[in-house]
């Protein structure tokens, strides 16, 4: 009797406790976090070695999950959930442009949180489980089976600014290959500083052994005399 009374005490307009709702939330979160952990820790990280994104992906997944499941009763449903992703997509990151693959992983992590938090009783647990397993398998196959070559990247501060012209593209690639010793696949021209005659270039190259990859390391070219 006392327990029933305590459960009905309103806190900020809500009941103090609901065993059914709380139990469902724990089960959904356990499934969501397990899937996210497998994708982030066992598929993404062994290949890309980006520790800074581990925090981002885990926190995005957890925050989106709880936002969606706690506001589920508001009936905003999937439109609201994907609206959150649109907001994050607009914001991006002010300090650094997110690479396309990392952006794909971010969308995947957000989608997993949405799927596991907003599905209702019209969708069976088997369908939810099948969807999560399919996402894991697809990510694994694309990273470790179908995409045999791993494309790494380095941030280079380059001083031969005349080589960034489109007509000197071949000379730019050849010079970077000679200086770095890397088999460069493509380059992306970044910020050009005409005062210091330097330009930031992101070089992309394939590595046979992804475990030895050091993504986003910075190589500063020597000034020519």
C-alpha cells in the first residue's frame, strides 16, 4: 500500500516510478549500447585509430537515445528524431570539417539510437534485432571484406605554393610522393596563406596494413633554400 502511494507521488508532473516503462528503457538501452559498442570499438576503431571520435560517437548515441525515448510520448516520433540529425549536420564541427566516412559513422550511430528508442509495439523484437544485426554485418563487410584497401590521410603544411595551381597538379603529387615516401592517391587543397607562402594539404594514400595507420598526423615540409 505504501509502495503504491509512493509510486504516485508527482515529481515535475510525472510519476515517481513505473516498473514497466523503466524496465523497457533498460532493455532498449542495453540493445542500443551493445550494437553501438560493437560498431565503434570493434569495427571502426581497429581500422581508423581515431580516439577523439570514440567519445563523440558514444556520447551522440547515448544522448540521442535518451532524448528520443524520453520524448517518445510527445508523439514527435521519427520526424523529430531525424530533425535532430539535421541540426547536427548543419552545425557540423566548427573546429574541423568531418570526413565523409566519419560522418557516415555518425549517421549510423544516430540511426541506431533512433531505431532502438522509437520503435513501437507494431514492430516485433525480432525485426528490431534483425535490423541491428544487419547494420553490424554491413559495416563489417564494407570495412574489412569488400574494401580491402584502407585510405589513410595526413595533414601537410606545404611551401611550394605555385604547385597548387591546377596545371601543376602532377608536379604537386610527384613532389609530395618524394618527400613523404607515400603512394599518394589524391590530395585536397586547404587553407592558403599567401603571406607565409604556405598551404595546408590533406594527402590521401592507401595502406596495406590498417593496424599501422596513423591518420591525421601532421608532416611539415622543409623550406627550400
